[in-house]
């Protein structure tokens, strides 16, 4: 790290601590040449990726779109914001772990539905109804039968 006072590239770290949000590290450094101290922040570089929409267009990934969709599905359900954030973080972690530069909106939707199915069946059905664009009641009932024919994995809420 280059000293902001003399431009020397040699410095030593005196103190390191995590920031309040836990997303970066604050480092207190001392220049080897002039002895002055300065602070630097180290953060993880997030590799951006593109989302391929159903119509073939591409757009930058936006975490808030996922969160808003989940919030709409969880409306009037006994689900806390912490649980919603946990779902979003889990989906986002899976997306970044895939190491793909382009991810289909279908894959994102499937990951969200996996998480919602475990969290709340009603929220899952609501999200699936919009995401899968149920054309008629038969398609809706098929999806509901899938839920009822599988063993309960998450908590039950009615």
C-alpha cells in the first residue's frame, strides 16, 4: 500500500479490525519511510454478473429485485425481515458460488422457490404463481399437489 504522505510503497500493518457491517476490514498502517500513519479499508471484490431474462435481454444483477419479489410473496405472512434476508443471502451465495458470468432468471427463480418452499408454503405458492405464470387453475393445482405429496421440510403456517 502506497503511503499517502511520501509515496513509499512499504508500510506495515499496526492494527486490523472488522467494520461495523462486517463487510470490510479497517487497517491502520505505518509508513516504513516517513513513519506517518494512515488508514486503509479492504473489501471483497464482488464479481458482477448478468441476468439473462426470458426474452433474451441481459441486465445487471440486482439484489433488490429478488428481495422485493420475496417480500410480495411473504406479504401478510408471519415471516420476519431477518428470514427474508436469510433467503436472499442464501440465493445470492449460490449464485456467486456458481462462478457463472451470466445466469438465467429461471435459475434465480428456482433457487428462490427452493428456499421459500422450506420457509413457508403459502409464500412459495404465491411466488410460483407469478414466476411460473400459471395459465389456468389446473396448473395451479398441479403445483399445490406437488407440495402436499412431499413430506413437510419447513415449518407449517396456515
